C-alpha cells in the first residue's frame, strides 16, 4: 500500500488502524533493545512505591507503536517529515492481561504537498497520547 495522490485524500479519511497487544514480555524485550531498564517498566513493587498505578509501557515504545501504524499506508517511511506527541496518560501493562494499544490514523489536514496525519492512541479506553501528529510528504 502506498500513499495516495494528494488529490485523492480528504480531511477525515482514516488511512490506517490497528490494535497492538503489549505484555510484560514486550516491555522486557523493548528494554533490551532500547537500553531503558528503569524498573517501573517491569517491577510492580517499584512502580507502586513511586506512586504509579502499576508497571508502565515505555513512552518511546508507545510512540513507536503509534507511528508504525501508518508504515504500510505510507510505503516509504522516508516520507515521514515530522512526528510529535504529547504524553497524556501512562499505559499500564497488567501482569496477566497486558494492555491493548488502539491506534487510528486519520487525515487531519492537507497543505504544502503534505498531509498531517492525526493519531488517536488509547489503552483501556483512555487516550494516552495527545496531539500525536505525523507530517507525511505526498510528493514523489
């Protein structure tokens, strides 16, 4: 799947959506890949002691899962010109149930041969990333 021509996109079009299930194993694997071994990402006792509601997914993992949702649609990820988010709520990953990240990517604006893709990212029916926006170049 590739990015459609600028003329065929309409503000409000949903271009991609998916649900990603995170487990504690996912967090350990991400910690190994990223080098972020903060114990709030794998130890309930530490997370609770510092006042968190439980073990949290890494912010950068959440951010990466969100933007990867449009990779198939965009085709060449080199077309991604800019990406930013505001972290609004943590993703609590239960030891047994894990957590589901639900991502919807929608065209928010079209300007200067680029589309602004707005990502809605939620876990447990709560928005976890605010103002998650990706600017995708639509020209060659």
